[in-house]
């Protein structure tokens, strides 16, 4: 049985939230073996500052649930 990190669901939810706001080139990296600071890094491309703000807000809202 594979045990998933309790943060894997939140990381996938954040990636979906970025996609909902039309971010592109979304990459979710599991860095738990390399970083003591984080288990996942989410990297996404946006085309403007307002879009970046919208993506950040959407991710924040998605992770509040």
C-alpha cells in the first residue's frame, strides 16, 4: 500500500486552482526528498501581474476548504 503525504491532496488542489485561472505550464514537483522546507513546489506561468494575483487568490481560496 502506497501512503500519500497529507499534503499531496492540497498540492493537487493548488495546481487545479492555478489551472482554473488559466495559468499555463503548470508543474508540481515533489521535493520532499530534497528540501526540509517543503514537500511540494508548484510552478506555473502567467501572462500578467493581474493574472498572477488572480491565481494566487484562487490558490489561497482553494486551500482554505
